[in-house]
C-alpha cells in the first residue's frame, strides 16, 4: 500500500511539472480562436430587465443599449458597431410572441447616435442613449422599439440570435393629466336592460340616463323584478361628436343614499370599453379588472377616438347578476 501511495504522488508531481512546462496560452489551446468571436447586444438576451422600461409620464427618461463582444482573444483594436432602428420587425415580433405591441412613433424618442465603440481591450461598447419623451405618449400601453446591429468595423460576425434588442417601453400616470370631456351633449344611445327605481325628485333613478346626470346618488341598475339577466350588461353613450379618449372614470353605486361607500355587490368588476364612429363597427379600447371603489379611473393602452362609447360589464363585484353604476365620464 505504501508503494502505491508513493507511486501516485510521484505521478502527480510529474503531471504538475508537465503542465507548468506547457501552460494554456491566450488561445486556450483552441485552433482558430477567431472563429469564436462574435458581436452581439446584451439588450437582446431573454432578460426583461435589459429590454423593458416602465417610467412615470411626468418626466422624460433615458435608456441605454450596448454592443458587446464575445471572444477568446482580448481585442487589440477599437471595434465600431452601427445600429439601426428596425420598426419593420414589429409585426414579425408580435406574430412570434403572440403580442400586439405598437411600433414606437418617432415623436416618442430621440437617439443621441447610432454608432457605438467597443474600445481596445474592452468587451462592452459605449452606450447608445435613447431619450423617451413622456408628453408624446398617448396611454399606458407598451410601445416596441427594435434596435438592430447593422454593421461592424473591422468586419466581425454578428450573432444571428442576439443581434436585435426589442425594447418594450411603456409609461404610467401618477396623476391624471387629461381634463374630463364635456358631457353636455351626451345621450344614451342604447343599453342591455334597466330597472326604474323611482325616488322622490328622481323618477329616472335606475335608468341608464342616470349615469349622465351629475348626481352621485342616482344610478343605472339592470333588470331584477320580472327577470334577472346576468352579465354581460352594457350601455352605449352618444357623445354627440368624435372625441379623443384616453380613459374613463366610473362612479359606483353607493351602499346608501348620500354615502361614499360602494355597494358591496353589483358594481363593475371586469368590463370592456369600446369606441365607434357609427354605433355599428367597434374598436376595443381596453379590458379592465378593478377593485370595488366608489370612484375608479382607468387609462387606455393608447388614445383612441370615436363618437360612441360602450361599456360592457362582464363580471360584477361579488359576482352579482345585476350591474349598477352611478356615473360614467371620459377624459
């Protein structure tokens, strides 16, 4: 046994000596190390933190995109990488990822330059800086901005899978910057059902027209006496002219006359908002799930326009069959 241990120790010493005599060189003992050199952008990797940005729309903000080098060799010269805005890739991205992002309009951003430099001895470039202009955003939906590596000097292969950064950018409103639309010409165009709940001086309480009367106590309530239809329940408003709409504000039915506490059941919980120019062809502005608050405000992904506005309640608070709502406004 002692002889075996001594032999193994001697063998280990010999291998160590041989390794020191023939160390791994800068090429990692790989034939043709240049074949492993690629340029890519780290912003194209599957990591949302490197390609997504949500920021408050009260201020502009800047996002940075980089070119990167993958190589066994330390670069011995500057590498110039040129990017381009590739908005034509938006449709293909949406198809592949089953999304419906809108290509970012040019008014929403400014790029300082599209040329980046990976300096000698470095593996990361100077940044491409993109400033997003908050006032140009028209909602809280995601805009897509594809930035693609166009060329590399000196000529180095570009990664075929990490050559494009698909930036997903959206803003959020801390406070509502939009004024409420004038409702003086608004009328009810149609509704799914209503149930009159006469109250002194408010004979129309319970009817759909109650959502336009500027009275927080009166409300629209769907049928419950002779029939109890469940959701969906809907009401359509004719705004009298084409309006640009960024979102809506609804007032729920209160639990008691004069109260600011919402009724525990019946107020909208899940609803769709659609707009139309002719009360026949509709465009979906958004689908929303909300808590049971007396006042609820929702923003569309993107501003939309139309003369007719339809709200469809697909589920109510406490999943009650009846829907109710005190006021409907838009901004």
